[in-house]
């Protein structure tokens, strides 16, 4: 299957299914992780083109996982988007200031998700 590889880090099964379905339908390949530790290992192993990072994970905070990715030369340049239900005034700016390359709020707006993913994967030709 052609298309960019996107690592989805999400511990909620229904959210993961939605991500998977949307990404596959738009021509991307989904790699799935449910914990921060698993995410780091899969990022090193697969060198995805993009990471969609849930902020509240069972074993780690998504910001901490981002820091781990940024300090490893093998994963430091991978774009990482914060995906979170934290959507109060200032949250987007806080996550961008923490080093995320973008922000997607939950509940997911499929159009926003696709547009943001396409923007960070180099185009909207899909």
C-alpha cells in the first residue's frame, strides 16, 4: 500500500478505529500505539512521516513522549501533532509552545483531521 506512514498514539479503542478508518480511506498507512513507550519504540522502528499524539496516555503524558522523540536523533525531525480533548482557550498555543508541530482537538472533526494531516505530510493531492 502506497502512502505516508502515520503513527497514531491513542489509548481509546473507538478513537483509534476512527483514526485508522479515516487515514486508510484517504490513502495513508496507520501504525498504532496505545502507550507512550510503545509509541517511542514504533517511531524508532518505522520512522513514520507523522505522529498523531494523544496527550493523556495510560503510562505517560503526550508532552513527555514528544520530548523523548525530540531527544533521539532517529525521531527528532518527525512532525508530531497533539491530539487532545484539552480545547480551552490557550490550550492550542500551550501545546505548540511545548514543541508540537500542530494541534487537533477532540472530538475529532474529520475534515480538520484530514486537512491537518495533509498539510504536515506535504500536500493535499489525495
